[in-house]
C-alpha cells in the first residue's frame, strides 16, 4: 500500500472513530443533560440512567480510541492539538470524570442529597463535555494560530470566538435532541410522553442553531479551504434534521432517532471533507497547517496499525452491536428491575 | 514556576493516583470470575454471594480507575507534546492497540456483566466477567509494553529519522517483544492478584473478628491466603528477573537503587546506607558481601557498575549533565517495596500454615489483619516511583531527556490551574470511593445480594 493511500486511510479511520463517538456518546451526553429535568422522582431518574447504564463506558472508549489512533497515526496532530487545547481539554476531562463516576456511584447510597448531587454532576459533566467538544471541532474547522514549528500559539480565549461558541452550543443542542430521541425509544408510559414533549421543543431550538451554524460556516468561507467539496452532504444534513421534527410530531421516535443520528454522521462527514487534507488549519499562515502528509507516522507504523485495525475493528463492532441488541428492551421505573 | 517541574508533578500525581486503583481491578476481576465459575458449576449459594459481594467492591473501585485512565491517555499530548512528536511513531501504536483491543473489551463486557444477570443466558453472563477481567489485564500489558520502551528501548525496534527529527518504528515485534515489558507484566499482574488477595484478607478478617458470616468469610480468607502467597512469590521472582535485566539495560538505575557509588566486584548489598548531603558519597552503611552480585546476576562474583563510573561514562557519551537519579528516593522506595513484599509473602505463608493447623477464625492475630491492607498499596506506589524516578533524567532511556519532552507552549498558570483542579477532583473522588467501599465492605454479603441498592438496608454499617 502506498504511503499516501495509508495517510488517507487513517484520516478516514479517525473520522469514523469520531463519527462513532459522536453518534454513540452523543445520546449519552444528551441523556445526562436531560436527567435532572426529565426525572422528577428518584425511580424516574434511575430509569433514565439505566437506559445508558450498560453502554456509556463502552461508548466513551470510542473517544479513547480516537485519541490513541491520532497519537499512533498522526503524532504531530495529536501533539499540537492536545497541548494547544490544553485548558479546554482539561475541562473536558473534568466533565468526563464527574459524569463517569456519578453514573456508578449515584445509586449506591440512599441519601437524597447524595443522589441529587451526583445527578447534577452527570448533567453538568455531560454539558461541559458536549460544549467543549463542539467548540473544539468548530475551531478545527475555523483554523487556529499555529507557527512554523507546528506549535499552537493561542490560549483558551483564542478558542472562545463566536464561531467556536456557536459550534459548542449547537453541539449541546443536537446531543440534547439525540438523547431525548434515545430516551423516547428506551422509556415507557408517562415518561415517554414527557420525553416527546421535551424533544419537540429541543428540536425547534436545535434547528435554528444548526442553520445558523451552517450559514456562518458558508459566509465565513470555512468550507472551501480543502480539496474536497462537501457538496450536498450539508444540505442532506439539514433535510434529515427537518425530517426529525416531522417524525417527532407524529411520535415516531425510531425514525426521529435515525434522522438525528444521520444528521450527526453527515455533519461530521461535512467537517472532515471540509478540512481534508488538512488536520489543523493554521490561521497564522496556511502553509504552516498540519496536513495528513506532514503530521503522519511513518509508512511502516501506518501499515502495522492498518493490519491491527483490520482485525480488531470488525470484532469490536460485532460485540458492541450485539450488546445493544441484548439490552434492546424498554426500561420501566419498576425498582426491582433497575440496576443503577 | 518551571513548567518542567510542574508537568512532572502533575504526571506523578495523576499516575500514582490512577495506579492506586488499577491493581485491585486487575486482580479482583479474576477472583470474581473464579467465584462466579464455582457458582455456575455447583449452584451453591455461597459462591453466588461471593460473586456479588466481592463484585460490588470490585465495581466501586473499578469506576475510579476508568475515569482517571482517560487523563492518562490525554496527558502525553497535553503536557508532553515534544515527547509525543519525538516518539509518537513508536509509542502511539501500543496505546492505540490498548484502546482498540483492551478498553473496548473491558468496558463492553463489564457492562454486560453488571446489567446482564437474569437478562442474558447464564453462560454469556459468566463469560462476560472473564472477558472483562481479561480486557483489564490486556490493557496492563499494552501500557507496560509502551512504558518499557521508555525504560529500555529495544535497539532493533527503532531508527532515528534525521529529516523529520524523530524516532520511527522499524520493527513492531521488537517493540512488543521487549523483555522488559513482559517482565513488567508478570510483576504487575501478580501484584494485582496480591493486592486483591490482601483486600479480601482484610475485609474477611474484619468480619471474622466480629463473628459475622463466619463460613463465608473463612472461605474467602482461605482462598485469598493461598492466592496471596502464590502471587507474592511470583512478584518476587518477577522483581528478581527485572533486577538482572536492569543491569544490562539501565545500569545507572540499578546503581542508584542500591547506592553503589564505586564499581564493585563482587558487589555487596546494602541493608542501610547513609549518604552525605550531596547524595554522591557514602558516609556509613551495613552491607552483605556478594549479595548484590547475586541479585544482579545470580552469582556471587559478578561486577556491578557504580554511579560515579557510569556518570563519567554518560558524560562522555551524551555530553555534560547530571545523569544520576535522585538517590534518596530510588534507594528508599526500593527498600520499602522489597520489605513490604517480603512481609506480604511471610504473612500469607503464615496464614496458609495456620489454616492447616486449626480453625483460623479463632486466631488471636486475626485482629491485626485489616491494617495490613496498607502494605500492598505502599509497596505498589513505591515500586512505581522507583521505576519512573530511576529513569531520570531520561524520558526515553538514553534517547530523550525529560526537560526536552515537555509542551513548550504551556505556561505556569495553565499548569497550576490543571494541577489544582486535578488535586481537588481526585481528592473528592477518593472521599466518595472510600466511603462506599467501607459501607459495602462492612454491610456484608446479604446486602450485596440485592441488585437494586434501594432494597438494601438504607443505613448499612451497624455492627451486628
């Protein structure tokens, strides 16, 4: 396999890992943020947590794998991005730690104050994570100050520009909608109606934000800098988002879930095709951008990693998919059936 | 403040903390899998209770290892970007494999195990705990292979690419066949088993002295004593092999942990040494003649190189600089680790012997056992401090120094924010974790039988 082929392959593989992460952990984040608002009574909150209890940790591994794969395949990208977005990533880690530990610990003590504290930590941790991930990706699309030595020269406030913030808030909204759809599929009875009512409101806000983000991206010229034109992909993303609203109004949660999931996938496809072959655009000087060519590992490492991925990715997909199939039943608020 | 010192401090804090929880995960997973297998085979309710009770403690501990593990993977890039650029071509590979092969397996199957009882077929449920335990231990293997590249980079595995100014992988099998990594792995998984054994011993002893659930805890104690003994012998053998390998690949570390200033043949082992303030000269010591030669090469006559000779040699090889690790740390952490390791071995041997002689539940010494839980934790932390500080000033032994590896764009303010932040978050996690561990350990097996915690006594912890 030629060196360039491998570099493109790994760009695509990392894109796939991020798509998988946003698709799966996206609804986890949404469920987490909705938890204190949709769960009135303790068993309702427990039911909400139980919808993702068996899968959230596995979903989060997509992020770890995306990080590890970036390190292995594009060490310069990993080094520049992770050191450059230092404080943002620190806050992301705090968010992930708080929500992760809270899932496991909140129901292990009966005191209402204990539980309430962990519930809010789940919500705040999920919110923080979604916001920061969205802002980080928006900044990658926009470009960040990078010098000739592939070093990030900004700070946390560099990332807090209007486009970055809009990207963050829109991501929060999409994940809320994705989470609400997921809850609609997993809960039953009165809870299901409550979720549907909330989803409709979230959908309206999300759609406005999403279109705003799209217009901003287009007007600011952020999507014409790579060599691939995303073409109709972003338009399709808007269409599926509109369709999600249509299905929500008819209480067809399954279809609405699929539409929002597609929206997330298509948004990521747009993002990655917009940037290709750049992985980090330099706003200081476009020639100093990190690309798949100047940021990648050696041909040998990419070859080895391709073989590893070829063997293990299908296995992982098979058993993760199988888990969802095993736990496909709806979750009731019956205390005897709740685990977390 | 210096960003190198702050970055090192943060790495030490987050890594030592992470490693307080991981060994228990590594070892206790096997225990729970074994208990559940016995239950599956015999349908005896005692084994079921054992699975549930020790499984609860396993899960409470597991959660902290998971959430602090994400920090571990991110901070190479966040704090050590120049390191990541210089060796990412090599070091990134085992990390990516760890995530893909081990983390997915561990998290997915543990999820099935936690939620699956009564929902998935019994065989699948049993297999899931074995796979989760295997996944954790596989992740240990991959991260240790990565770490062993920093300790003893195999010459056949890499080349220097002058054009890109970095090291590149040329032989993946040399990287993953690194003997250092496999000895580490052996030492580490047996250490995990010993840690788990001591937790079971301590909690069982707590209940035995209170005459609660005697049959349950006596059986737990007996199993843990045997496993603890076997594991501590394996730890010793692994450590001994590591010492001999160290003589070849990290002679300076070996000299520094033994406080051998001048090259000796045969080399004596110092039981106790007092050095002068510079740490470069010996003032007084008690020594066993020839013993160091035995530790380093299995005979009583071989030569062990001293710190001063190695320092001179390294200056010639790598240019001026201080190549001696902080000896007061390497010397004492090594002795703490070894001493506690031997105490653990002796104690578990004593437990096994006592058990063969009569009823251990009536033994007077039982009341001292719960306090012994501290031993594996201290031995463990000491061992890793020794391993990592003995590598100084190198981040990759002989190839890259720590001071050249840090992220140059960070400011002291950035680092103080994250350092204080991690300390606060990790501190609170520890408080919650210790509270829950104590609560469930004290509540005993009956409370752990309820899948839903609501059904469990609201105020567990009463002594009777």
